[in-house]
């Protein structure tokens, strides 16, 4: 477990996952907001598309990402980020897209608009209303969705393995490190990194469960 | 909140642009790469014996994992919802969710540590001539592991909403336990079960990581559709890889349609239960 490559892989995995979760918290809330409060043609289609990363096999996701962000990208050389850390982040953004959206959406639907109207009639600006009234109500859902996407991002394998190049100390994430250790017939090293992921997954799940209960209490 | 039309369009554009870059453009690339050399290589890929065998193996895995986890899921949900105390529920919730949050590679490793040659049951399995790891039973076990939680997690909230009134009514009217289950409980939760089955099927069709660890990756023997995609890509058979991906993606879209058909009904069903006629109260 003290193997430097394993530590580097775990550090990369956590850093990339944290970044992805932070982006997801913002974009997920934004997408949920647009899907609930806005009205436009094709909204139901967009709404159904959100679940696509859940339904699409991860290896297929990896292959499609490689088609867009790989050396044969139709957008030219600047879009080729394969074998870089950027590719890992893009892959993780793809597979974790639905979590925050699907956590925030039902809360936003249930949210009583009277509070917002009261604040508006008292002269609050839209930004203030969002920050002081909407956001505090959405926060438990955002955090619970973020926790789930963190859990998914930390363990992700299929969508990353093709595009990341899996260079030790550079673009090798924890799950790929484990996979290589198994292939290299070193189950002890694989198990050591796995235990770290296992403990982390369990902690994240318990945390998400606590947050979900808290948000349910808010509803009542 | 009263938004000006300007900020509304800005938010809408930002959200849709993000979805386009992250989701829609990559997915449309599968179609493009499949058909860029015409139809003939696509047909060759679809009639390749290795592809057909992978398809059969994936369907076999689904046919075993889905019914097994459906039965387990319903039984487990009933046990969790209808037990008397609430103690330790955080533990059970986390344990049921674990296969969802766990890295698929870790799932595969755990199976090797138990059923592999040097694993707990390894010696016994070798003596009995049963090969689990690098063989079809391993693939099925890995798929069952990762799809374990879906039915449970969908059925639990529905069971909670439905309550036990109708079961108790049936019970007092002399129905046996089996009759109560088949004629009262199961019809009430059927859409929750259906939704769980759809999710289970989707994941079973598309599981890659866990299967990749325990599959021997032998074309025509232990290759599922997802492994076939990977192997074809690594052998530079791009069209075959993308064609198989397209097949899996179409199955995923079918799943999405099934999800959207069964999901609203789940919610409606629950709402209907809440609006039961007051006469039901008399049965208590």
C-alpha cells in the first residue's frame, strides 16, 4: 500500500473526483432548474436524455469519448485530450451527469413558490432570492447527489480505461491500478487499494443516507 | 422567482450547451463511426461468430441475474420495510447500496479472492472440477453482484407508501400468507418491481468492469458484448467495436423508454393508493 504508484493513483482519483463533483453540483443544479422551471420544446426529450449515462454501458461511453476527445476527433487536434488528466475529468463528468440532476429535480418540483414570491414582493433581487431562499432548500439534495457522484467517480473504470492511457504517476486512476495489479497476479496490492476504495464508498453511502433523511425531514 | 426573459434564456442555453458537449455529441459519434465505411463491415461485424456468441452469453447472463435479483429484491425489501424496529437501518441501507458505489473492479477482485484458485473456496472448487473465475459462472456472479440493489431500492419506497392496511384486511378476511402476497402485496408494488427490473436489465447488459476482471476474455467462450467491444477496439477492428457499441447503445435507449413508461406509473400508483375511497377505512 505504500507503493508510490498506488498512492499516486489514489491521489489522482480523489482530486479528479472532487473536481468533477464540484462541477456537477453547479451544472446539475442548473440543469435541474432549467428542466423544472423553464418550458421549451423538447424538454421531455432532454429530461429523458439525462438518464442516458446510467443506461449506457461504461465501455461504450469510453469508446464514444475516445471518438470525440481522441486522436481522430472530428474537431481537430485541439480536441485531442486522450492520455491526459483532462480526459479523465471529461469521462467522469459524462458518467456522473445524472446524479445531482435527479436528486435536485424532485425537491425543486415540491418547493413552495410562495416563499420566493414573498421575497420578490419585499424587493429582493432574483440572485438574492436564489441564494437566500432556493439554495438552502436545495442544499441537502445537492449534497446527496454530489455524494453519490463522488462514489461513482472514485470507482469508475470502464469509461476511463480506454481514454486515459493509464500511465503510472500521471493518468492511472485507482480502479485501473487495481485492474493492472490483478492482471499482474498481485492480488495483495490490488486488495490494499481496494480496501481504501471500499471504506470510502461505505462512508460516502452512509453520508448520503444521512443527508437524504435530513432532506426528507425538510419536506415534512 | 421572477426572472427576466434574458436570464431565463441564458440559463437554458448554458444548461443545453453543457448537455450537448458532455452528452449528445459523444453519443452521436457512435452512429457516425459505425456507418462511416458503409454497411458491409457493419453486417460482417454483426454476423461474426464471436459477436453472436458474445450476444448469447450476455443474454444468458441477463436471463439468470435478473430473475434471481428480482426475487431477492422483493423478499429483501419486504423484510426491511416490515420489520418492527428501525435500529441499524443506516447499516442496511448502506450495505444494499454498496454494489452501486463500489468500483466494479473491486467487485471482480472480491470474487477472485473468494472463488479464485487461491481463494477461500478455491481448493474445493478445483477438486470438484468447477471453474468459476475466468469462466461463465464468474461472469454471472459478477453481474448478479453489481445488479443486486436495483429492485430492492425501487421496491422499498413503494412498500412504505402502500402501507400494510390492505394486507391486514386480506389477512383478517382469512387469506393465507401466500394469497396475501400474490393477490394484495405484489399487485400494489408491481410498478416499483417493474422499474427495478428495467434498471437491473440495463446494468446486467452493460456491465464491463467487474466482468472484465473475472472473464478469461476468450472470444467465443467467455466474451460478453462489453468485453467484445473492448477486444475488438484493442485489435483495431474499429467498425466491429463501434457496431457492437451501437447495439448496446440501442438496448440502452430501449431501457430509457421502458424506464419512462414504468416510472410515472410508479408515482401515479402511489398517488392512487393515497386517494383510496374512505370505505377502505372500514376494513381496518
